[in-house]
């Protein structure tokens, strides 16, 4: 039972981080109806800035710089590439983001090389005991930070002018434009917010118990893609639910891998995608979604 509880707490905490990344997918899809396959590279960019800067400016300043950098990269991708693409097809724009991801990830992995970069977090390898359950302090902090950021976003989404403009654009883009909503600003803001959330998620993907930021971090970030699809690409609630489902599934399958020998090694890495496929066969728009991604 102790092992199960430890795995469950860890699964919920990593699921909250996946929810942050999935929320970035949802924000961009709601604003532009484009599936952003470059999201993992935004996360890698934010984490890389934190890793390089923290020895000279300190952790908190480096984290702020990483968040700002990822937001800026996201806004630049939208302004320089997505907005100027000579096509109205959302499917084609999704393919464009794949190209952007390849370019950014290739350059960042070239810079990282074979190194494993520490992010200089203040929690290090401390462990908290909750009764008989031992949990890394970074996991609890990740859960608290993710919950706070998701709550803040949902509040802003419902109460601020930007949130109202995004909801109006998602409901009827042409009508929103006629009412004075500037779709370019909404779209750029969505990419910037998604990048900022991805940078925070990068921090908690790369701290204890993981060794740090390396070439494989982008793949780890892509595990949040099934969370976004599972919950529904146009549902903020779905991003939260999908992230938790994927996080708990991955952690439990990995933790009980020896008892599930028939699944083979690495079953935990595959489990999120298997769950996504099963859900899509039943509900193509996801558990809470109403729109399916555009076909090319």
C-alpha cells in the first residue's frame, strides 16, 4: 500500500506538470485552431536558458529569464512564421510547426550536446515524509505551483479582456473580428502564455529525481501531448484532467513494471500514447473536447 500511495502522489504531481504543458496546447488551439507541435521546443528553450544563467544570476532570476525567453520565442514564432504563412489551412500550419520544432530542437540539442545541465533549484534532493509515504520535495512544489498557475489562468481566462477575446475567437472568429477583437494580438498572446507555462514545466521535468536537462527532455515534454488530446484540444478542463490521467498512468505502469513483465521494458513511456489511442477510438474529440483537429 505504501508503494501505491507513493506512486499515486508522484503520478498526481507529474500529471500536474503535464497539465501545464497540455494547457499550452489548448491555449494555442483555442486561439488559432492550430495544433502546435513546436511546443516541446519552447519548453526546451526555457529550460536551457535557466540552466545556463543560474550559475551567474541565481536561480530565481534565471527562472524569470527562462520564462520570458520561452514566451518571447513563442510570440516570435507566431508573428514571424504562423501569421505570415501563405495558407489558411490549419492542418498545413500544424505541419509548419513540426518544421519549427525540428529547427529549434536541433539547435538546442546541438548546444546541450552530451551534457546533463542542472537548473540550480533550491529544493535539491530533499525528501518529505507524509506518514509512511516518502515524496521528493520537488514533486510537492511542482503540484502546488502547477495548481496555482492553472487556477490563475482559468481566472484570467474568465475575467480578463484577453480571456474574453480568446473565448469569443474560439466560439466564432469572424463574429469576434467584426466586434473589434484583434485576432493577431489574441494569437500572439496565446503563444507567449503557452511558452511561459512550458518554461515552468521544464523546471519540474528536469529537477530531482531526474538528473537534469538533456537531449531527451523534449521527448519527455511530448508525453503531455496525449494529455491534451485525451482531455480535448479545445478544453481547459480537459487539459487538467488529461494531465492527471497521463501522469498517474505513466507512474503506476513504471512503478509496477516488474509485475507487468508482459508489457516489456519502457512500458511507462508507451502507456500515455496507448491511453490516448484508446480514448480517440471512442471519442475523437477527447473526453471534454468539442472540436477535432483539422485534417490536412
